């Protein structure tokens, strides 16, 4: 790691040079972000995962910059163009755009109009004219360059060639590019027009048929929507600045007087802007705004994914999972407390009364036979109707009935992972199994699905895919390691995300425990093929072994710190187990006594917190969600109704909320709170329970407009959690006319 990187990153992120150096060294040694943040606090000054990730990413950017710098220097040196002055400029370039601006005049390029003019020997004429001596007569100067053999037949051709060369100089001038770039950032506008003849085919982009918006303030979702419309051939998208401002800026830089030569340079300025500089700047703005939009979209997606992965688990209970279906029937799967499939069946709720009666008997018998403790029902088509049917059954007492978000379950059902797990099971039943397991432990089940298929982002297929994958993988890794993984029951997919493991070692662990039985201790992990010292160091603290040989194996205390806990127990005259079980003993421990070079106070404080609640799951306690009874379809909704709902997706322009009618409603950002907000994440998170008011219902376009603004005069309509579904539609009264008219979101058309 270059030393100059340290001060740059430290200054940008407002951390110490030593902290940056420590993180960089650990990353270069193969340490993961969760490991560094959790177990190397002494080295990093207790930097959290966000800071460690930021340092990692900035280091990567600076290394890419250095790699490009070296490539440019090598190219210039090989072509004999590298001077000491140029070398110093390149060495001092702190950003990729600056570096590329410096290199632009020397970059090997295809034949341009300026190249052709140079080949005709017109560069000396361009130099003379560019000096703009007021006594210079351009036509007279050009006369001596007329040479038919060189392809210059007239004075005007000579002057045109000189203008081409000057225009290229203007385009490649570092100062002109910097100032023009600043102008595009300050005053640039997206200009969008409908491509003639595409009105009908591009109807979903109709809000952009005649649209202008400042580049500086265009939000990510609109940038991506405009780009998608252009990519699909419906919109013409350009980036423009006021021409007078651009030409004035360039004339101030390059036009030195009012003589004939200056007039020629002014012509070259106009040509250079229209033909070269504006094209280059527009390309840059497109790339920069795309990256900015990508970064925002990825951050939104990552935040949503974190909330979804960290959703409250029901825990180890026997579950009856139902994947609702109308024509093909509801697929039912019974799972034991570890998620193992015990039984499958199909019941028909939407045919004859005879079939419904048979379904009632079947589901009741399954609940009794397998001692079911909870019923998980997918929230897709016919989900609410299935829920109402199940709640109306005479079920054993104590059974929870829970609607489960089934987004992505079909992706899992058809995946290679599902085929390997259930090779002989129909994919429709695999979906039911996934729904049930999702209720028991959302994190353990969702890691089997590609994150971008879970459906909690915006324009995820339009953003930079490698960047999206890295961002989402970081979130999954953070969540998995933050919760901890039971090594003897975890799936291969879950183990893959544990710090230091990856697919190969995860597979080896599963194979090892299949051949040798449950691992009795963390120490036994060293027997797993290819589990070297570095991988063990990275992974051990995040793996749990409950009821193992060492009680600390069920905690987040790293094996490298076991000696410290043992010393504490010995000093107190008790066992490690006693120290864990009896919290009163902790008060007698003087942490300063156990400080070493490797383990300082941050580590010791973490150890004591873990001893107080070993292996604690950081996720919140599970609470079931009850939708309003009798409100099962969009047609049941009326303006003014106040309903309970759950947030399913948070975007830059608002939040989508499931109110139990098979179609999520949109709470636009302007309707999220009584105060002005810039970021919906300030107010809501995925999986959050909210109360919403229906502002508008568009049955034809399947749009529901909702509000979360307070209006105490409206009466809430909610589920009562009982077994029987009692219609309450008539009780869901309309309020007085809302103070804010329904917001017709002009950008939702272009969402996926």
C-alpha cells in the first residue's frame, strides 16, 4: 500500500493515518470486513464495518488510479513523449478525470480532421493563427500552404484545416475541460424527447415525452428511468448547457483580440465546442450521473436487503407452510423444528364445497399429526383468501397463522440449490418449503436466493452489475456474520457467507459433518479439509456450536481469547461455564488486569458483553402481522380508509406498502411524513409495520396511492387476530376529504 494513500483516505474519511494503515494491512493479509471490525478493534481504533468498508473501497479506487497512471507513463515513455514536466503533472493527478485530461493530447487516436490537416502540413499555420497577432492576415498566411500534391487546393481549405487543428487543441486543453466540466455540472440539463412514432409502445415513459431536468439535482430513479427509456428506443436523451455560456467561457480562454486571426480562432471555438468538447462532456455527464444513480440505487437496495435479512425469525417451531394456488391447488409442506421436510400435500380451496371440506379436514389433520405450532402462508395470489380460510378452521389452540412475503420463492424453487436439496420434489412444493423456512429464519433461507431476485430495490437490472453484486454481497456477509451461524445445522449456502470460508470450504464442512457427525467443538473445524490457520482465524468467531465441548463455542468470543476467559474463571475460582451462567460473578472482574498487547479494553469489553448473553441473536423478537379483515382485493379499497400494512420496498421516491390486497400501494415521499424529508429511509424501513390512509385507487392500472401523514379524525381498520375472518369493509369509514389530494407519481410508470 502506497504511503500517500494513507493521508488521502484519512483526510477524506476523517480517521487517523494509523487506522487506515491497519485496515489496509489486514485486508492485504486476507482479512474480511466483519473480522476486522469485530476482532481487530485494537489495531483499527474500533472502526465499524461501515468505516472499514469505506477504507477498503477507497483503497481499491486509488490502486486503480495508480494502475492507470503507470500504464500512461509506460505508454508515453515507449513513444518518447515523456518529459519531466509531464511526468510531474501525471504524478500529481489525484482523480481519474484529471489524469485522463492530462493524457488526452498524447493518447493514440484514430484519424481525425485535425490529424488529416497535420498530415497536409498545416500545423505551423495553425500555430501562427493561434498566436492571434492583430496584424496577421489569415488568407495571406495560408497562401503558402496551398499545395495540390498535399491535398490543399485552396486558401479556404488551408484555413479550414488550421481551424480543425485549433479546435482539437481547445478540446484537449486541460483548463478548458475543467471549466467546461464545471459548467456542465452547474448548468447542465437532461433534455428528453419522445422518438416520433413511439407514443404507444413507450407509454410507460409518457412522463418523459417532453422533459428537462438539471443534471445536478436529478434523483437516481429518474436518471435510470430516462436512460432505460432511451436504451429501449422510446426516448431521445441528451445533456445540454446554455450555448452562450459555453462559448463565452471558451472565448475568454482562447480568443485574445479582435483581429482577423482572433475571428478565425472564434470560429474554431464554436466548431470545437459543437463537434468535440460538448460530445465529450455529454459522455462524461452521462457516465458520472449513471454512476451517481447506480451508487444511490445500490445503497437503497442494500439498506432494504439488510432489513429483510435481519427480519425477526420465528425460531425453531414445527411449521405448516402453504403456497396458495387457485387452479392447481394450494401446496402444503410440513417442516420440523430444524426445517426438515416431513410431508407434502395439495388442497383445493377454490373449487367445490366438497373440495373445501376435504381441504379443511386435511389441514386440520396435518396440524394434529405433526403438532404444528405455526402456519406460514405465502402472500401471493389467493394468499389473503387462503389466510381467511385457515383462520376459519377449528385448529388446535396456540397455532400462529402468519402471512409470509414469498418474493423470490419461485426463483429458489427452480434453482440448482433447490434441485440439489430436493431432487425428487416438484418445484411447487419446493416453494412451499421455502415459505415455511423463511418464517422460521429469514436470513438462513434468503441467502439461497440471488440478492437482486428478492425484489427490494429499484432498477436493479439497470445498474452496474459487478458493483451491485459487491454491495449486496457485503450486506449478506455483514448480516450472516452479525447473527452468527450454527455450524452443525447451517446450509452450505449460509456457510458460504461466513467470514473466511467461501463455497469450497462451506462444501467441505457440510461433507465433513455428513461423514463424521456433528462437530463437537470449534477446534474440530481444523480437521475439515483445506481449513488452514488463516481461514480458521477468520471464521471461528462467527461459527457457533451449541451444546459443544466448550461452552464458549456457542458464543461470539473468538478462540484466540479463550485463554483470557479461562484466566478470569481461574482467578474467581470457578469454571468457565459457571462464569457464563452466573452473571453476578462478572462484577468481581477487573478488566485492566487482563489487558495484553493483543487484547486491549475494546476486546475485553466485547468479551464481557458476550459472557452476559452468549450467542445472543441481534434480531428483534418476532411479531406477526395482521391485515385488515374483509379487505382482500383492490376493489375492497375506498378513499379515506385507514389500514395496517407492512413496508415491502423503500425507494428514492417513496415506499411500497402491502395492505393485503395482492398489490402493493405507493406512499410517495411527499406523503411519508408531516415534515419535509429528502430520504424515505429517514422514516421507514423494509418490514416495518405502518398505518396508511388510502388516497386513490386506480383499478385499471392497478395503482394504489397511500399516505402515512397523521389524521386523527380517521378510524383505523385492522385485523383482530382471531380465527374467524369477519368482513369489516363497511366499518372502514371514509374520512373527510383529505387535505392533500392524491399524489399522482409521474415517475412510477418507468419503474419495472
